[in-house]
C-alpha cells in the first residue's frame, strides 16, 4: 500500500466514476430521480436550479458552478420549480436522444451528471461516512478546479476526437476526487470517522504510517510521536476524531486489505497473515473471523464463487449474497 490513505480507500472500494449524461433545460421543469443506490454527482454548468433530497426538510439552491454529491440512499427532485409536479427522470431521459437531454428550449440551465460504482463488499467504507448531501459551492477554493473539469468533460462529450470517451471518463474520476477533497476541507464539521481523521493535520501523519506499512507491529508510542503528541493525548484525540482507537483502526484496515487479497489474489493464508503482521496463521484466522464472521478460506471460496456467477443468473440470490458480503465487510 501507499502512504496516501485517501487513495488507498478509493482503490480498496474500487470507486469508478463515469459521466451519465447532461440536461439543458428551459422554462418550468422538475425531474424526480429514484434512489440510485450508487454515488451520484451533479454539476451546474450554467444557470441555477433547486435540489430537494427525500427526507431533508429544506430544498437547496444550486447556483452556477455548484457541485453536489449524493451517497445514493435517497431519491431526489431537481428542477427550477419544485411546486410543479415532477416528471419521472428516467422516462424523460430515455425519451430524449443525443448527448444532451433537452427540456423546453434548453436555454436557461445546464447540468452535468455522473455516477460512481463501488465494490459491493467494501463500498460501505466510503458511503457510510458521507452525509445525505455533499455540496461544494461555487465560491469554495475547490470550485475553480471543478469548473475547469466540467468544461473539459462537456467539450470531450461533444467532440469527435480520438479517445474522447476515455478522456471524459478519466475527467469524471478526477471530478469525483475533487468533490471529496472539497468535502474533506470541512473536516472539522464531519462526524467521527476515517474521513474526518484524514483532514486532521496531526493524525494524518500516523495514518500514513499505518497505511504505508500495515504489517509492521506499530506501537501507540511510535504513532503518537509521528503525530507530535503525547501518547495519551494522541489516543484520546484519535478515538474522538476517527471513532475508534488507533490500534483498532489498524486492525480493521488490515482486515479490509485481507478481504481484497483473498478475493483477488492467490496468496496463501499463511503468507497473508505474515504480511499483515500476525505471528501465526491461526492468530490471523481468529482475527479475520471476529471481524467478518467467517474464516479466511471460507471467505475466499464464497467471494470467488460469487464473482464467477453470470450477471443474469440467479439474480435475487446473488443480490442477497452481495448484501451478506457487504454486511460481513463492515
């Protein structure tokens, strides 16, 4: 792994952003989107509109240059008049052809939307620390970079240049990262969790050590020294900000890595245990079962069996199996 915990989490969750479409609207319009069950981001490239997320008391005004990210748990309405009866977004978008969906004369508002897919087993690591709405405003320090990215995506999507679709996808990934950076810049207001800890100038030093060498037998004294704090102050602050004690965080991160390796690689359980700092295979297996509810070999067999299923076979059992896997990974 690297000494960049933020990148480590994005790699582990297999976060992959894509542009799903754009809407040019004019006149009175309102669209209802069901809960996407994926991370969804939207940028207002021109004009303004309103956003109302299901379950939230107030609608939010989205101005030109604003970007928002939703964790996918709730449906929402987007439009310039929320008193109007919203139309089903999927029906409207399916009925319109072309790169840009046009509503009315399309002259007043332009929004660009994208989705982020996550690994079913580890994706909750990211979605669970996100609020119902991440709103990066046009006046924030991160907004200028986001405006440039949005302009480039729109240009690539309307061009016939070689590699335009790949370029747009890469830009979408960069856009997603920049949105999270904007959210992270407000780490002082975030709930306890790993994301808030990444925004702490002192705790991040200790996190980099644990992520850089997860198999090293780190001691609390060493981590506190890296953070420039006393042992007691570091332990109290880490638990307050990250929500767990430092060595508990390390143990959980090791298990996250172990799950990925067991699914994707052929490393033996003994070698895996050794690489993650466990004195024996049995000690590792006990720790793994305590966190995931199953032993490492059983987890590997189940994960690979699930991965081998065709997408159109046993759809309902597969969905349930993924839900069980995701729950076990938490």
